[in-house]
C-alpha cells in the first residue's frame, strides 16, 4: 500500500518526507481509527483514507510546526472515521425501510413527491436531495458540489422556499 501512496507524490523529497510521516504515525492512526470504529476492516479503510488526505494536502505538512503535526494527522483520522460511521448509519437506516409495508396510496404520494422535486431547478434539487434524502451534512454537500458551505445553505433555503411554492401551487397537501 505504501508504494501506491508514494506513486501519488511528485518529487523524491516528498516521497522521503511521506515515508517518515507514514512510519512515525501509522500505528497512532490505526489505534485511533480502531478506537473510534471498533471494527478492523473499517479502521483499515479510515487509515487508508487518512493517508490519501495527507497526500492531498501534503504541502501543509511543510507549513505545520513539528509539534502540531500529530494533532493535524489525528484530526484527519477522526474525521475519516466519523465519515465511515455516518455512512454506516445511513445504510442501517435504509435497511429499516425494507420492512415497512407499502400500500398503493403511499406509492402514489411518493411518486407525486418525486414529481414535485423534479420541478425544482437542478441547482436547488441537488442540494435538497443530498440534505433530506441522503442525509448529507452541509460540509459533505459542499465538497460534492464544489461549493462553499454557505452557498449550500443558501441553495437549501431557497430550494425549500421554491418547493413550498410548488406544493401550494400544485395542491399537494394532506
């Protein structure tokens, strides 16, 4: 796996620096991930994601004071572990839906709701779907859409307003 990470770096000096970071902090990163996730496989994913994030922001390793570097790395592994936990919670929540009985009325209501969402402009629809259907945080939506978190919040707010207007105009209220 180390060779894969090294292939992502451009210069020999960067590779050397990364090897030092990898060897010095790998054990700490793994212990932190296991403590948070309590699952070896998930912890390995978090460790791998942590090193990918370190490489993505590798220029910061030169800017951060040596005594603060471990704190920066631990914050990355904590974030990556929490992302994995949130994804597992979403999957578990969706599995519960499999046991809910579906009747014809709820299917037609759902289809109407989907049609209402489809009437929204794409910019608002994407943000609303990610927030309310996929339960993404504002930060996750911002990352996926390549926007600032405040822009995402604005889109969600405006999208809700538009959706309310469409609901009132279409008469979709029970």
